[in-house]
């Protein structure tokens, strides 16, 4: 039975590490077996670790995990923590008798949300990455994990309402499962105007983020530009995954198509000071060659799942405990 989470994809595990005093956190996505992973970066101010090796023309065919982290550039330490946890578990390819896990990652900016960022010489993100990966390794067979203000979504904000960590899944006509995981920290807004409606509403399944649809008629100011204050204060980072067997080139196309869902759920998206980054992963648990037509369907499902995951993350978010913290959707609209 599907849980409407990325862990519906066979071979995917998720773990969080959350620090409310820091007002930040890390989410680790680990694969039971090395997965084919690529990445598409469409934001103007991205931050990532070991993303060049995900190019379809790069040598390594698979990696062991992807980490989404708060902390801006300081969060680039988080994949190293996840790598340490995987090495302890004996994961990675063997080089000279030493296991070498491969972990890529992306970061979002949450340094101005009121949390205690006075950590001294070394930022805490390596330890948070380690804790998140340990949580993922220890995850039970149910595959459930929390949404909202947890992990990489802990300190996330948007132009209008508290951001958060969201996920969603879908199944193709052939039975392949597609899932999305996203930390929503957008320069733009997930909401139509100043009301409770989500731009992602046409893609909603059931009432997974309130079931309110779009307003009718649209507010006159629905398309007014709404931006988060400050420069370099944004970035939405995500992973879409499938149990199908894909090459790195096909995983790259999956990530590119998934960006359409980001642009349908956040307005505006891919701005100069966003670092919008989407990883595409294939665990290969479902064997068989995927042709161009099936890849098109998988990319379409990934885009819709990512749009739904963005709305779910915002819908589930809770406000930070710091004074003056941005209000959550539930606070504002119940």
C-alpha cells in the first residue's frame, strides 16, 4: 500500500536530523543498493557537493545517497557526515581495501531565520548529516517519515508562509513507482494571492494539502509578484526517484522534467538568487529497459509529484520557536 512518500520507491530510505535551536536540519536519502543518479540545476545561486560526478558523461555510474541540508555553504559538510555513517556500515565501492561511499548533496539558505548560528569554529552540519544518515539506515520496513518543519525543511521559509519538507508519490501505467522529496525554501510563493490556495492545487490527490482547489474567481492580485526579502535567502532543493532502471542520461531527463513541477507550485521559480536543484534517481528495483515514451510518463509523474510534495511540505509545516518566526499555513488558514 502506497504511503504517498518517496519511500514508496523500492530501495529508498529517508532519515532526518532536526535542531530547533539552530533552526535548521538535514535530510538524508540513502539507497539500499547504489543508484543511478543525475542532477539538474536551474536556479541562479546553487550550492552542491559532488554534483559534477552526476553528469551523464562522468565516470561513476552510481552513488549511495543524496543529502538535502540547511545551513547554506556550511551545510556542504552534511554529505561528509552521511558518508561517514555509510562507511561505518561498510557501504561504498572498495578501493585498496577501503570502502568509499559516494554521497552528493545540495543546500538551502536558512541563516537569517532567528536560530542560534553561533556555533564557533566548526558548523554542526557534518554531525547532523551523520545523524540523518544513521536514522535512514535504521529506518524500519514501513518507510514512514515526518513532513513539515523537520530535517532540511526545519528552517525553510517562503515569500508568504513557512516552508517545510514535503513528499509525494505516484504509479505509472506500467506499474513503475515515482516519488518526490523536497525542502521548500523559495524566493517566491506557493500560494495564490494572500489566501489559502496552493498553486499546485490542480495536481492534488484527495485532500493531501487541504483539498481547497483554486479560488473562483481568481483574486485580482493573484499574479502579483511576491518575493522573500533579502538576497541569497532562498533555494528549493529536491530529489525525484523511481524504481525503474534508468541510465544516468535518463535520470538527468527525469530531474529536468521534474523542474516543471517546481515551476507550477512556486511563483516565481528559478530566480537569480534561488539555487533550485533537483536530483533524479533510479534504484533499478524494477528491471527492464525504459524507452522514450515511458521515460516521458515517468518525467510527467515526477513533475506532478514534486508539485504536490511542495504543497504538502508547506501544508504540514509548523512555525519555528524563535521570536518573530514566519507563520505557518496552519496558523494562518487552519
